[in-house]
C-alpha cells in the first residue's frame, strides 16, 4: 500500500501534476455530465442555457487551473511538488467550476445556487480526473524520460567505446610488435646457442632446450591471444528511434482492462450519484465489473492476435464494448436495481466507449514506453559492459607492454643467453668449468621464471 | 488534366504549409489582432445598437473575450511546432467565442449568433488572424535572427553553397559583405590580437543589425529587396508582380473552415450549394484570367489583380444573389451583405498575404544564398581558427571546447549514476534537466584524455592561462586508480570554472587530501562568486549527486568552496 502511494506521489507531483492539453481529454465526459446535471435542476430551460452555464464553469476553472499551475505549481518542471499542494489545486479546480456555474446560473437566469451538487460533484470529478491524469501521464512521462536518458547515455558511452576500440587496436598492435620485435629474437638467439651445445653431454642442456621450446610456443600462444579480442559490436542503435508521442497512439494497439474498469467506475459514480443516488452508484459499479470481465476476455484474444488481424479485432471489440454496456444499462431494472432516472442504453454505451478508448490509449502508451525503456536499458548495459571490458583489457595490455619492453622478462632471457655464452667460455677456460653446473641450473631457473611470466600474461589476457 | 490540377493543388498546399512559422501564438500577434477582434464582434454581434451604452457594452465584451486568449499566448509561446500551435489557436478561438456568448447575458445584451455559431465563427476567425499575423511577424522580426544563425552555421559547419548566382536584388548587401570580408582578410594578414578579432566579430553583428533589418531601417527604402519598399500598398503590388496567387492551395486549405463556419450559420444544403457555386465560379475566373492575360517577363501583376477583382466583383455578387433568393432564408439583406463583404475582403487579404509570404520567402532565400556565396569557403572558419590558435588561453577557446566538453562529461556522469540506481536517485524532472542540457549542446562528445585529477587540473590551468591563475596541491592518493577519478576531476573542474565564470576570479587554489576513506577538497579564489549551493543548475545537481558534503562561503576577500567525496561514491 505504502509502495503504491509512493508510486502515485512520484508520478503525480512532478511535471504532470498539471498538464493542460491532456486535461482536455476529461472535458467531454465532464461537460456532458455537467449538462445532464444542469438539465435536472431546471427542466424548463432550453439546452443552450445549460450549455452556457456549464461553459461558464469550465472557462472559470480553466483560468483558475492556468493561474495555479503558473503560480502554486510553477516549479513542477524542476522538482516534485508537495502532495498537498497538488491535491489542493486538483480539487479546488472542480470547486471553482461548480461555483462559477452556480454564480452564472443564478446571476443570468435567476436559477437557484444548488451548491451542494453544483460544487460537490465537479470537485469530486475534476479533482479525481486531474489526479488520475497526473498519475498515469506522470508514469508514462517518467518512462519516456528514462528511455531518453538511457538512449542519450548509450550515445555518449558508444562514443567512448569507439575511442577505446581504436586505442585497443593500437595497444594490441604495439604489444604484438613488442613480442615479435623484442622477445622473439631473444628466444631465437637462445635456441641458436643451444643448437651448438651437445644435448647428450648433459641432461641440464636438454632441459634448457625443452624450456626454450616451451617458451617459444608460449610466445606463439601469447601472440595469438593478443590478436584475439572479444568482438565488440559496432554502433548499435535502438530498434525503434521514432519518439512515442501521445498522438502516435491515437489508435491504441491494446485493450485496457484495469484502467478501463477504473474509468468506468469513476464515470458511474460521477454520473449516477446526483442522478440516482447510491443505488445508481452500485448499479454503475456492478456495470464496471461486468465490463471488466468482458474486456478481460477481449483483451486476451487481442494479445494473441497478429498485427494484421489485430486492428480488425480491436474495432470489433469496441463494437462489443458498446453493445455490452448498452445491454447492461438495459438490463439494470430487470435484474433488480430500481433507478429513478436511468440512462438511455445507447447514450450510456457511448460514454463507456469513450472511457475505454481513453483508457486503452493510456494503457498502450504505458506498455510501449515500458518496453522501449527496457530495450534501451539492455542496450546501455551492454555498452557499459563493453566499456568495462575494453578498459580492463587496455590495462592488461599496457601491463603486458611494460613487462615485455622494460620488465624482467627480457632480463631473464638475456640472463639465460649470458649463461650459455659463459658455458662456451667454460669449455675454453678452467675458471668457468667449475661453475658449469651452477650456470646451467641458473639458466634453467631463469628460463623457468620467464616461462611462468609469459604464461601469467597469457592467463591475464585470456580472462 | 485532373492529375495535373491535383498536383498543382498539392504543390500549392505544400508551399503554404512550408511557409508557416513554428510559433503562431505571440504577444505581437495578440495585440495586432485586437482591432480585428473588436471590429468582428461589433459588426456581427448585434443587428442594431439601440443605445450608445449597448455599443460600449459590446466593446467591453470584445475586449474581455480577446483578453481571455492571453493565457494561451503565455502557454504557447514556448511551444514550438505547427501541430500544437494550430491546436492552441483553435482553442483560443473557441474560448474567445465562448466568453462572448457567456458575457452577453451577464451584461444584459443579446448576441445575434447562437452559441455554436459564435464559437465556430470565433475559432475560424482567430485561426486565420493568428496564421496571417504569425507569418508577417516571422518575416518582420525573425529574419535577422535567421541570418545570424546562417552565418554561425556557415562558420561552424563549413557550409559550402557554390555556383549560386546571387540575386540582383541583394546588390547592396553584397557590397557590405565584401567590405566585411576585406576587413577580415586585412586583420588576418597581420598578427591579430583578441581586440582586433573581437572588432571583426562585432562587424558581423553590425552587418546583420544595420543591413538585414526588414521594414525598419531607412536605408532599406533605397534598396531593392521587397520589404524595404515600406508601405503596404507598394509592397503588395510588388508581391503580386512576382508570384502567381496560389489560388487552389488557398481554396483547399480554407475550405474546411469555410464549411464549418457556414454550416453553423446557414445549414448543410445551403452551404454545399453556395460553396460549390463559389468554387465553380473561381475555376471559371482562374481559367479566364490564365487564358486572356499573358505573363510578360515573369510579371504576374495584371493576372493576379484581375483574379482578385473577379473574386470581389463577380463571384461575390453572384453568390450574394444566390443566398438572397435562397428559399426559407432567415437572414436579412444586411446580414448577408455583411457576411459577403467580410468573406470577400478576407479572401482577397488571404491571397495577398500568401503571395507576400511566398515572395518574402523567395527573397529571404536569395539573401541567404548571397551571403553563403560571399562568405568564401572557410574564410570565416580560418578567421576563427586563427583567433583561437593565437589566443589559446583565451575565454573563447575554453568556451568553445573545454567548457562544453566538461558539461557533456558532467551529463554523462549524472546519467550513468542515475541509470545505475535505476533512476531512483533523482526525480524525472532532474533527469529531464540533464537531457535538456544535452539537447542544447550541439558539439559532439569526446572522452577526456586525462582521467587523473592532477592531470585534469594541469589541463585546466593551461586552458585558463591568461585569464586566471590556477594552483593546486593534491595528495597522491587522489590519483589512485581505486578512487572515483572522473567524479573528483569533474567536481574540481566545476568549482574552478564556476569561480572564473561567475565569480570573475583571477587566482584559484585547489587543495585536496585523503583522510579515513574520504577525499576532502577546498577551492579558494579571489572572486565574488554567488553561493552556488542555492542554484538549480547542472552544477548543483552534480554536487548533490556526488559530493557527500559541500559548501560555498565567503571568508574575508575570498570565496571558499569545499566538498567531500567518499571513496566508494561511484564506480563510474
């Protein structure tokens, strides 16, 4: 519950706390109900009077809402606003509408004020409609902004990745060149010297030959590893970069169930309460549940359909919704609800159709923005993964390069070469002859160390 | 034949739509349309005014209904895009009409129109007024801005428009640009100082200000461009000379609104008959003028004038009689006459304004072409490059690259952090602010070569040399690879740039140490910086996101900014 409240607060108190153009979608239903209300107050007035009274209320409330969003909620684009401020603006807009209608009716046509109904119902309807709009469109907008942020981030990261890929190629070629130009000649020199030695002469020489061969093949493996780089994908754009606008979903692709039930129930309360009292509200709410079950079935079929047949079935679904609501309204008195002033079935069906249509637009927008956000998130995470990989790889290669060029590797192989040269000298001089064993074992030790170091480099690169 | 005609209609519609500016709702349009709004209400509201008081009441109602459109102007002037502007203008018209309808009974007067007709009529009228007003305002006031943008773009993107013959009409302008070019070349030949370069930059501004200002400067009266021949009559005649009236485009675009307006007043059948008759007569008039009036040397004046005259004196009277003798006509002779006169005048004005728009747009293009031609390839680019090179330390260089890059990096760090936290770190409004900033920066992002704070500071000190002296003393741990290097570097840079830009600091000292897993920084300067902690910009968001504790305070003659960064602040 608390989480749901937090979600509502996060979505509804920001930029979309008041969205004037979106608010207009609630006007047709609100205005029709208001005209119905006015007609009930004074049945002798012509329709134009009811229209003018309603218009006066709406114009005053527009002006009030405009002033409020420019003053009380002026910072909503920068930071979320206090919830109480938003609730005050939402509900007081409805009150202003009712008061203005009452004033106009009284002043111009001498009608009674009827404040309880004239102010009460618009306060409930307009306040709740504004709150619902703020929540739904705030949620859509949040996803849209996050998707945009992830796309932008991916764009920036892709630039970095491009630069790192270029640097990676450069560092790899440098490391490869260092291996070929500096280490391999040393090993070749070593193997040349060992070729002159008589292997049968001493087992240690045989071990040195073996080590040198191992080092040579380790270098080959290492060279291969340097050249092998994980394939980094090139510039990858999100599959659909066309922005999702409110108009782009003017023909919704889904049939909403939950939002539709909320909208129909809300409409039922607004329309039925002043007209038929509590019995009307209960009948309307049951109707919303009935429509919910109908919509659930239809929406499941819609989801399973391919795009081509989907459009046709959606149109068919709206026809079913229309007929379903008309049937329910027709059946209300027959199933035990006694209403003083029931709605004509087809009139009620038109209002429900409008509600389901608006709910489906909202639902489609929520689904599309969520799907797109997830895709963008996946994309930017992959780019970030590439970046991390490339940055780590570069550190390893730079370490590799350093070890190859300036590290102990060269020193160790050079030491072994030196030891072999001394062996040659030992054959000619008795001074070194005594140290022959020592020199051979030291050379082997150096080569062992070199081999381990090369293998470690390989292990790092292969990680 | 039919396909040729439909192509012509589509072409003309497209031309008209292309000419529509992005903003229709402006205060200028609002004030300029007030007289029309007033006259419209006074002419169409009451059949006859019984008293002067009643007349004054209608003046008041007209004024209040016009004022009711003001909130839409406030709301709409920051929202670009023809779609939203059309929507707003239609809402404005509906509101104005509704206000007239609801005020009349309050003030005890009777509106001769029904509520529906009043609202529809107002919506249509306001739509046309603001459309025409926005077109005129665009050419009268925004042209200079567009030229400046073109010059800037030609500098930044090296626009090359070759082999374009400058229009003869742009002779005077070309002379001025040639003078300016010679000036620039002379400056570049020597060793240009910052002051000289600034003078040349001012020359560009002056050129635009003094010589590209339509309908305002006396010099232009002597020139050849259309709008310089100030005076509506002469300008209109010139316009009619140069372009044929896009009659079919106008008819196609105005038809839906005419139909809506007339349906509300006369009913469906009468509207269909009258409109069909009108279009039929217009076809006859158009074919006749095309057949009998030849266009000599591209001069359409006679043909266009005849077409407008035939609309007013031939089509108007015929449709007037058709309406007058319509069975069950509920309108008086005066009513019909007023409607006819107003619609004829509106149509003639619309023809004139549309032709004027085409003409102005064509001339605007010729001026743009002329400028593009005269800015020799890369001349201005070279001028800017040399300026930058010879004054590497100057504010110019910093602004053009380093600062923009710094902002891009700040945005990247913030977005990365937000994404890591699955956007729970700050509300969407703040994310939107970061996106807005990114949107404004046109320069592409490049990864900073130096990540280590000490290296970034060295670069920073170098780029601001000459304007500010930056000294620093950082503990070695700060360059440790385990530290959040990008974040630290960015926060230091933000503080330093803020001190120079906003505080006009000349001497800045950066100190940093590392104690108990926390990096502490102090940036002191001799500037008079505003205390940024109260701001709401990108810098503030950056500090709020990454610094665990940050302050800006004045101590004596110095401004001291301090902030702390935890070692584990972010893996970015």
